[in-house]
C-alpha cells in the first residue's frame, strides 16, 4: 500500500446524509459524497490484510484492497478496471449494498471503524462515468441466442456476462422499463433512477435486446401458469417452453414478486396495502406516470403504520415522510436486535444482527418490537386503526421456531394507512426443460441485490458451460 500505516493516523470519515429538514421535501438521494482528496485518504486506511476478510464476506468476491490502493495512488481508471472484474454494476451496490465487506473488515474488529469500502466503490463508479472510462464493448458473436426473463439485478447481471461471452441476449420484461427491484422497489432517495438509465444506455449500445411489456407463462399448454410479477403494463404474452425451443437457452430471473400477506380480520379495508404497492407507484409517479385518485396510495396527512422491521419497511417510512404523513409507527413481531456494534451470537467476521437505524428512521418514526397484529379496524370500509398485542418468544421444547406467548393487553394504534413489509415468498417452479436456468431471488428466495448480481454471474457461467460442453 502507498501508506501502510494510514489506518493508525486517519479516522473513518463517512460522507453522511443531507440535513433532515432539507431532504424530506424531495426524493433526491440523501447520501452525500466526499471530495477526491478526502476519498483518497479514506482509501489509504485499507490495511492490505494478509487475510482480507472483505473478499470472503462479499458475495461477488470483490477485492477492495486492490482498488483502494489504486484510488490512493490516483489511478481511478485502474481502480474501475479492478472493480469490474468482479462487479458489473458498482454504481448500484455502491449506493444500496449493506456492505457485508465492511463488517468483515479487520479494522471493524480492531476499533469498529472499517474502511469506507461501499462509499469508495460508488466514488470509483461515478469517477469512471465522469471521465468516460466506461465505453460499450462489442464482442465477437458466437451464433447462439439466449433469452432472459426479468430485467432486475440478477437478470441484468446474467445478461451482461453472456453478452460479453458473445451470445445474442434478448431480455423479456413484464414492466415498462428495466431495473426490477432497483427501479420499482428502492426509493429514488436511495437510488436515483437516472443511475439505472445511464447504465441501460451502455447495455443497449453493446447489443443487448430489451423487450418490455411481455408477461411470461411457464407453458403454452396452460395459460394460467404465469410466472408471478407485475403485469399491469404488460401487452404481450410469451411462454417458457416456447422460448426454450426458439433460443439455445433461457434464464428465469423474475425475483420474488409475491409479498407475504397478513390474513388478519379487516384485511380487506381500504387503506391496507403491500409495501411495494406504495413504493413502486411512487417511483412511477416520479417518472411521470399518473394515477387516479382511487388508485393512489399516498400517506399525505395520515397516520401511517408500517408492519415489518426490515429495509422495505424503512423505505416506506422515508417515502411516507416525503408524501407528507402526519406520523409513522413501525412494528416488528420479532424481538429488538442487540444495540451496539457487536453481536455475541454472530461474531466478527460474520454479519452482526444488531439494531439498524437508517436515514429514514432518523427522519422520525416510533419503533416497537415484539408486537403481534390481531385485527385491522375500520369504519365505512376505511381503515381507522390496528389492534396489536405485545408478545414474547419462549424456546420450543421440541426445537425449531420459538413459541409466541402473550405479554400484555391488546391496544389500538391509530392508522389510516398500513403498509405490509413482511418479506416475500420464495417462488416455486415446475419441472423445466434442460436448457432453462433459474437465477437470483427466483431461485434462492428474497435476498440482497449484491447476491442477485453474484447469482447472475454464476448462472452465466453455467449457461456458457452448458452450451459449449
């Protein structure tokens, strides 16, 4: 490294967020950035460890010591080249990845001040676009064609990898544009959609074919056997078995579109919605799409209750504030995670399951744990509140899932809007032809964007092996 002792004299410096009073009035990205000199100083803190656990923790196998060294030495183009050997879309992961690598950083073990790997990654990607390091690549074609169903993170990953191997790739997407969860699930204040559009222009120039508004079924013999997804803008129909005959290989990368529901009494009341109903609609509104008053899911002037304590629930909180809600409460059925940087049950270099406070939580939110939802309450068909009850969990004497027990009297939380953010169901697939592959969340169930990208790269290698063996 250029400065092997920098970690001893330079502290961790994060770019931080825009002020709350400023950011809650728009959907611009909340995260700020450091100037190039400060970014180089942060990159110099990387210790170039003999055993770099950041490699181990990253699903993509990124190598931060190598490109951090390049940043420190001022060679941004080399840094980008090193980064894209393992990650095709660092501008995405540099914004939204939870940075498993940082929790596994040796500096995190030493003083809980890991290298700013994720921010460094984003800085490299932005520098590469600014300096025109990113140019379309046009590989020699091998004469074989692959169809990819779904233009989300896994689909885009497998697509760009196969395209660079010389395959002609056609992507079928049910929605009106590419990105999947990146475009229709993650709010603009975390990922500006212009970042996706910028990359899509590169992919199109590289010869990848995108067909939007195409819903896909499993079999043309059974028109009801649809692959789950958002078909509201779909105008065409295709089937996996037919595509498997028309193309040399087919990859299903449709994610986990089916949200976990809450079958409590009153679920049918107006005002109870899945989280992605709100999030995807808000992103479409920002893109210029219009919705009727009866179809609009909006928190303006309402008391909002978010059920579910994960990242999707956090995104609902931030979106509710920007829509002008009166208040936001978030409840979670599981116990409150341990506070502090260390988790005794998941020690370094594993990911610590500790309490996470996001930028959205900082904007204002009442958070409660060990709360079970009993009933949605309403008047004249409209939601007015939710009956909940404090609970505890006790060990199951037979093993397995702990047993839920009552821990207090039921109470009512006032709410005119409830957003269900309880995760997604793992898709089930029928028996598929030998040349059909499944990747990303469609295969493993809901997970991180970085894992979807890694799955896409692996599947591309599997497809290439299948077609060339």
